[in-house]
C-alpha cells in the first residue's frame, strides 16, 4: 500500500523564497547592515516568542488583534513578536547594566502579524530596525532621519520622500481643542487619512472618539496646511502656542529641517506632513514615513519615530528611544515592480565548465585556485555538451565561463567566455585569475 502524498502548499500570508528574490533580499539586508554600522549601531537579537503580557497593549488594539498568540506546552501564555521595537524595550530594561546608555542597536529579524495579506504585505515578514535608546536629544531624532535618507540612497533610489511630523505637535493641537483625553483614538483615525479620505475619517472620528463634527474638522484642518516646512510651522505656531508640548514639537521640527539643509539633503526629499500620526500608540515625538515617488500607493517603505515611554512598564528608569524600520518585503515588492531587482540566481560570477571527462579533477583544482584569488566560481558537475552548460550559465546569470578541453590542457591554457559581451579570450594558466579579475572589475 503506497503512502498517501501530501499536497505541497504554504499557509496564506506566508511564502517560500526562490533563489533570485532571496539574493535581492540578502542584498538589501547587507546594505542596511552596512549603513547602520556606519553610524555606530551594533547588532542584537531577541526570541521570536515573548510572554503575551510583554506585547499586549503596546501597539494599540489593532496590533493586539493581529498577534499570533497561544498557550505552549508549559501552559504559558505566549505570542510571536509583531515588531522589533517592543522586544527592544523589554531587552533594554532587562540588560540595562550590561549595555549602558546611550545604546545604539540594529536588529534584522522576522516578525508576525495575523493581518489580511495584500500586495507587499504578508503575515510573516522581516524588519530591519535601528534604534537609539537612552536619550531625548533631538540629535538622535535628526540622525535617525539621516540614516533613513542614506539607506534609501545606498539602495539606489533617487526619487523618494521622507515625510516627517511630531506627535507633540499633534498632541498640542488636540489639547487646544480639548480633545487630549481621546488622543489615541483620534490619531489612529487620522493615520487613515491617506487611505480612506477626509470625509470618512471625520465620520470615524465622531464614531470612535466621540468628537463633534466641528472638532473633527479642527483636527483635519491640518491637511489644509501647505507650503514649505517653515511656512507650515509658522501657520501652526499660533494655533498651538498655548500648548507647551505643541511648541516643543514645532521647535524640534524646525531644528530637524535646519539640520537637513546644513547636511546638504535635497529639500524635495524631506517634507513636513502634519497629518501623519503613525498608528502605533507608543510614539511620542518625531515620526517618519518614507515613500517612493514612483509608487506612492505601495505605502511607506521605511517608518518609525520617537517613543519615550515604551519601557516604563518594564523598569522605573527612563529609557527614551527613537528609531525606524526598513520594510524589507514591501520594498522588495516595489523594486520588482520597478524592475530594479538583479537578474540571475547565481552567487558566483564564474562557471568552470566540465568539457572533458578525463580532466574532472583539473576543473575542481582550478576552481579552488580561483576562489583563493577571491573569485567566486561554480564547477558544472557533469560532462554534458558545452552548449547546454553555457545555456545553464546564461540562465543562472554567470558573467564568465571558463573552458578547457584536451587542446587547452596540452598547451596549459584556458578559454574565458564573457557571457555578457559575447567575447572570448584565450589565456595562459598563469594569467587566468588576473584576466578574470580585470574583466569583473
């Protein structure tokens, strides 16, 4: 009796990664890691599972609904992390004596949210976070924006916009409208402005937060503020001058835009958007959202902000923080749509062909020599017709093919075929590695 076969399938919202997309994915990760380290951020890691109480209530009701939560075999109430920031707060409080402050960390790892899958959004995805813990200085907020900008530029993008705002500015406005008791609900509604439009947000504010139509309009009037960052801030200043928090938010934003100008960041790449709120409840200050100008509908590809109170449930010591997260999967989806992901699936630049069965050991030996020279190469495993091997090389994206048969071995020579340019070079054994390096350079 034959064993019944199991249909190969992945869960909805989860996926396998084929070699081509995985190479693009690892390329993004390598770039992010390089940029983070250039600013002095150090790597950490935390468990995928946390006690549920660590995660619950930290990102708002919506995040709580999206938790993958269960009771494990030890009868413990546990959940899978929905982001990397909440575990960071627990980590910092737990290891404070070891890490000290200010503490700059990056964390590249998988997170899980039981939300509705859609284009560029999955239930299992990777975040590439960086954060500075232990300081309220606006310098850390400004540097966070610099990292986002440099990261996008290093990834090859030129047409992108980092939209910034400050929760203190928003809180100040709500304070002047006597709505400070409904801050979380109102800001969650405001965060949907770009998705569902002004009229529907106004209705939702009245339904969810219990505000009047006039109060909702007072909040949504933020969308009417247009002009340069200075003009918008000048417009808002008198409206929230009675709020100490609101004034502080405006001053921190002014300094941020001054720093961008001093650092030579193009004006069109950083804009003030007083309507963005970031849906997570833990943000308290500057907030960031990054959009690709060619694909604004795909949403923010790098977001974050300041959170000064997140660790207060874990420790009595103040642990303010600020940081952002690169939305790796969303950005990859955008890059695929813009045809910016690299072609090919090979991690090596050179294919050593298996042309003559009598010289199988020589092919292995030459490949080892090339690797010792820093040249990544793959040996074709079978003595198949050369045409099929070259077709394999072209399909996988090799740049060069190294070929030698009885004639070449007799003359201590090699053929190098440039698969991109269509050229072929005959070189001596001693010149094989130097020639390959010259071509690849």
